[in-house]
């Protein structure tokens, strides 16, 4: 949560929001989602783990939740990205 992130950063929720907006161009929740999706994309391309396992490692409740987040942000499913990345590696 944003409150947990602010506590880890040692600042208020509002200060964290201002910092994220000024330094990253997005609010903390969007930044966290972006980091989680980038990590999931990395794992999809570099590990043979099941998508369900990757989803849980990246903080999603299920492969379905990860797939929905991918569709919203990347306009593809995790399995599509994995296939594209594996084709690129060969």
C-alpha cells in the first residue's frame, strides 16, 4: 500500500506522492504497478516458472489478476509476452 511505502521511505503519504510525481511522473500506486509489471515481464523472459507463480512473486493474487494488469498496461497477455521474448532469444 502507499501507506506502507511511505512508512518504508520515512515520510508522509503526501510527501511520497509529491516525490513520485516530481521524480517519476506518476503517483506511487502507478509506479508500484509499473515496477511489478516490469519485474513480471523480466521473469516471463528469463525463467521457466508458471505464470501463476510469477504473478504471486510480483504481488498479484492470481495469474488472472496479472493478465488483467498486462492487458491494461501492455495490451497483451503474459503468455503472449513470454512467447515473443522466447522467439527473440532464439
